[in-house]
């Protein structure tokens, strides 16, 4: 199965700053098959990005995704207080679908 | 908009069978794929498997011998059965819509339900 490794494990930033989250795959993943989710405690995970770079419906433009092959990035341009959460990447190009272990974005 | 709600026992004894149902509202279940995903306490997300509305399934090999996912289109529901559970199966279980096609994505997700395996 494809292993997704996210870095850093924890990112401490202040509102207004920019964030860069990395997702590295153990094998090449087609860009169409890479998604990012935001997860807050006690809530359902929320789809942010699919197809590596397409924003889901209702997702603010400060969220953007990029990358191809084995290296993908989620960028949040100016952090809002509601952006502090855990972020997961996920690949569905090879079965079984797999998720990264998550990056926790915390308030500094 | 589509909403999903998990239901089922919150406590299951070791060696018994975990059974959960997901009720879909706001759209017909007769399209797309429908997944179960879980998150053990303090850990990441694990895809369990999905079912297509026609009944075809795909399971995570790590759980395949113990998992059955079924669909009831008349009730707009799909269900999860996990046999011979142990403490390692304690997790929040999510049901979700799994869009297939060229740009697959999981959206939306249910709120999740905590299932604890304990005697």
C-alpha cells in the first residue's frame, strides 16, 4: 500500500502567518487522486482540496494545493483563528486508500 | 445538501460483532460509493472499505477477513459489520460519501460515532 508521510507533525504559527504542509508518498500518486482534509475535535473531517489543487465547494481561497508524483503541498496563505486544526492528506489512486498521519496546526 | 448519520451500539464486547448503520439524507444512495473510515483514539484515519450502490465492495486488506459492508437502497442506508472485535477496534467510526470517477474525494462525512470494545 502507498504510505503517505506528512511533515511537520506539529506546526506552531500565529494568526495572519502563512502555513506550508507537506505530504510525501512512498510511490507516485496521480494528481487526480490526492486530497486534503481538515479535522477539528468532535467534528466531521472536511474536504478542502481534491485533485491535488482543486478547492472544494465553499473553501476559502487562502487554501491552495499543489504538487505531483510523490510530493504534495497544502498552503494556507493567511491563517485565520478557525484554521487551527489537524490536516490529513489522502490518496485514492491505489487500493487501499490511505491517509497521512496528519499535521497538527496549533496557535503559537 | 447530503447528510450522513451513523447509528449503533457504543459498547461492544471483545470477540463479538460491531454493527453500525449510516443513514443518508438529502440525496439518493443510488449513486456513488459509500465508505466507512475509522480513527482510533490519538491516531490517524484508516479507510475500512466502501460499497457501490449496486452492491459491489472493496475492503482494506488489513480488515478484509472481518468486514462486511452492505447497502439497503430502499432505506437509503448502508451498514458495517466487523466481526471478532478486540480493543484495537476501539475508534470513532465515520461513514462518508466517496465520490469516484476521475477526481475521487470523500465528502461529506458523518459526525462519527465512538465505539468502545470492552468487557
